[in-house]
């Protein structure tokens, strides 16, 4: 297999992983929306910095040596932002 074929093969694997990741993100956001509905019903604030910090710290421990905490944060911040927006739409 030449270099171009190898790159194309690896890109196909990336595409498959991207498809799986977006499906999981959509599922996560649907659950966040459900949480937003519960929070609205019970008068609970949408923003929970402690919870966000817990998630980042859990992955920082789990992925030590693989990804830096700042990289994990960079991945999750947009997800948190969308989650909070969807939760606020519940109101």
C-alpha cells in the first residue's frame, strides 16, 4: 500500500470515528436537555461549574500522559456551552 492509499485508509477510519462521536454528542445533548427540563421544574440553576470541573478532572486523571487538561477542556467547553444553551431553552 502506498502512502496515499494508507492516508485514505486512515482518513476512512477517522470518518467512521467522527460519525460515532457526533452520534454520542447528540445523545449527550438530548440528556442535557432532559436535565434542563428537570432543573426548570425544580428551580435549579442551569450553570454548574463544579460539575464541569468534575468531568474535566476525571478525564485529566484518566488520560494523564495522553492529553493535557487544557486539551480536554478545549474539547468539552463547546459541548458545555451547547448543553447550557439547550437547558436554558427549556425555560
